[in-house]
């Protein structure tokens, strides 16, 4: 099953019944305020913390299993990110670190931001499909970024999460679908996918990418 929805995720998720999604995996905009990542989206949210809380509350409502919520701490959003971790401490089953082996160097004596967080939210301890799964994944920086969208999820990261923490025929939701990287992973490994995307051009690109994906049967 493939269902791609054009619209605002907070409006569109209202149409999704409670606990009808097996797993949610998503990466919201960073609130960088520089507007250097997206062509048709203004990456400025005045109340970023409140906005993220609203998104997470909806994801927890519609998701029966785990919610994997990718966030990156930056200069602008650091207080919001740390406050978010505290707010959801009861539902927070794990924090998985995404380490980037070749991050862009910082200027001067500043600290280079070489990792992102995946908050794992749910009502039961996180279990993997394989033994000895570490709570860290290391990749090189994504080199497959388009001119129109420079914040594309790393395909290897999406593949890793879908393989490790979902089951065949699970329904996976990505409410910030972008160019459809989560959908590509779901198509590879036999998961059903629902994607929501505000930008119609991104949605059309995602649809093309997902439909061209080869299924992995091993």
C-alpha cells in the first residue's frame, strides 16, 4: 500500500484514526532560520517547541508502536530540543545517535555538530529485529542532495531503521515526507507507506522515486 498525501501534516493527520499506524519515522524541518535548505518552505517557526510538541502528540495518537523523531540541535533551536527531551521523558524509550563521520568543519574554536538525535517514543521498551543493535548509527554526509532540497534524509539511515524496527507489511508514516526517502526504504523491504508532504513538487519527486524502487526479497 502506498498513500502519498499533499497537505499540512497537522491538518492531514486529523484524518488518521487512533493507533492505526504501526511505526512513524520522520524528520521535521530544523528551524535553521537561514532558509538555505528548502526551495518553497520558510524554515522559521516562532514557537518551534510548541509546534514540535503538537506534531509529536499527533504522532503518538495515530501510532500504535514506535515514533522515531529525528531532530538536530543547532544554534537557533538548542533550548527547544533539550526542553523537548524533558517533556517526553515518560514516553522516551531510547535516543539513537546518528553520527556523521565527515561533518562540515566549524569556523574558529566552535564545536562542530557531528551528530543528530532520533527520539524513540512509545509505550514499551524498544526492541530490534537483530541482536546487539547499538543505539548509534554512523554514516558519511549525504552526497545525494538536490538543488531544490538540501535536507534529504540519508537513505542508509532510513533503510537501517526500517530493517531494524519494523515488520513486513507494517504501515509506516512519514509526516514530513520530503523526497520520499522513508517511502523508498519501505518499498525496498515490503512495508506499507503513508507519506504527507506540504510541497507538491517534493511529493511528485517522492512518488517517482518510490515507484522506481526495486524490492529486496532477501
